C-alpha cells in the first residue's frame, strides 16, 4: 500500500512540475512578480500599489473599506504618487419575514466606484466599480447578536471590495507596464 501511495505521489508531483513548466512557457507570470526577473524586490506593480494614498471615505463602512485598502496596498513610506478616491453605497434588504412581520435575515449589497488620479491633482488614470453581497441572520430577541452579525457582514463586504479594487488596480498597472 505504501508503494501505491508513493507512486501516486510521484505522479502527482510530475504532473504539477509539467503544469508549471507549461504555464511558464505560455507567458504566464504572477502579477506581482518583478519584471526585471532579478527576484530582488516586490516587483514594479507592488511598488506602484504601495505609492497609492486612499482618500477618506465617509461613514463607518467607508472607514472599514479604507482600512482594508490600506492593508492591501501596503503604503508604509507615505510617499504617495497617486490618490484613490472611492464612493461607497450599501443597500440593505430585509429577507425572510416572521409571523410578527419582522425580518429574520438581512442582505447587504455594496457598490464601490473608484477613481485613481495622480497627485497633487490631475486627470483620472483609471476608474472602476466593485460589487459585493453578503447577508446575516437576525436573531430573535437578541439585539446585540444581531448587531454583531451586521458588523461582521459589513467587515466582510469591505474586505471583498478591497480585494477586488486592488486586483483591478494591479491589472491596470500590469497593462500600463506592458504598454497596452
């Protein structure tokens, strides 16, 4: 039985190695890779992302989104070359109605429209939109549990939006570096 496992393990490793070799041959490269191929840094795109300052976003949900964006952009130096402006809209929809006509579930739908512009001011370099949906249960007669569930859903929305916005910005910088 151990020989069968080792044979399967070896064939899986060989298939993985072949797949990686083929992916490299077709021009695939990680988006955050160093284009010079030196492997000595985080890469041009990661450096460009780190040079983005996120403008203030109103309301508590905006604060959560800004915090999540800053965590992903990793702007530690403070020397920003671009500013990211985000307009956030979150709608709430009651789902599932109990006999007493109160809702048992809440759905949150978020839309974040963003603009990346050079500092101190200039024409937008790129714009985009990001969408996310989440939901949470509203516990009967448990106000604080429902409140915490709602806050957790808002945090998850912010994380998803931030991840998508940063991916769109990274794709923009990759296209820009490639000259398209």
